[in-house]
């Protein structure tokens, strides 16, 4: 998609490919262990593995390779530096019945050593744009909350307990 430079570093943003499965499954585990340690129960974080995320990334890569991505506003971009996976974003139609906006940021993750580089901003901008939307963020993930606030999202007072990991999540909304 885009090979523009972010700061002094040239990150390539593109759709996922078949060769990405292992690298992005490993990145997914590493990012979640770093971001959610102390937010999720240790046993949940410790149980995360490449095997957990490999089927997800295999499915994503296969759908993109076969042109089978549902055309309903969803977008999936990965960021690489050379061959190194450094981040990814997943956005799409709202998943909640009481959604405050038609589109949702499903996931945005960047390797810890690349946080603050501008790559998360590029991923969000290219995949989501500047229109209205919403997302869920872990209650104690202050870094992510600040990032989304800089991008026009605001906490709306809605909370939910994630049924898989028990984390309290806060809803953030960006209006029209």
C-alpha cells in the first residue's frame, strides 16, 4: 500500500500475505504479553502462544490471497520494516448492537520497540481515516487511551467486561 517514511524510518503498510502468518502470530503474542501483563490475569497472558494466533493469521492471509475479504467496510493492514512485522490494524463495521457509530477499530497493535515511531498513527489513518467510529480499550491501558484521545476519540462512560480474559474495557467514541 504505502511505503512513506515515518520519521526517519520507512515502514511499509500493506495487506497481509501468506508469508506473514508466523511473523504476525509471533508479533501478536509479544505485543499482547507486553501490553496486557498486569491488565489480564497472569495465567491468561502466560497461556498466549503462537498456536493461539496462527489460525487467525492463516485465515486472514488466506482471505486476502483469495480476494475473499468481505466488502463491508473492513480493512486489515500490516506494517513491516524490511521483512520484520512491526504492527497491524483491523477495522470494520460495528460489532455491538448498541454501537454509537457505524465503524469500529477492532484491533491496533504495534511492537513495543516501535511504539512512538508514528507507525500506529499511519496504520490508523490509512485503515480508518478521520470519520466517526468507536473502539474498546483496556481500562488501565493509559498509553492507548492517550493515543486515541489525540485522534479525536473520547471515553463515553460505557464499560464492559471481556468475557474471555476478564479485562474491564472502556468504550471510546469519535463523533462526526
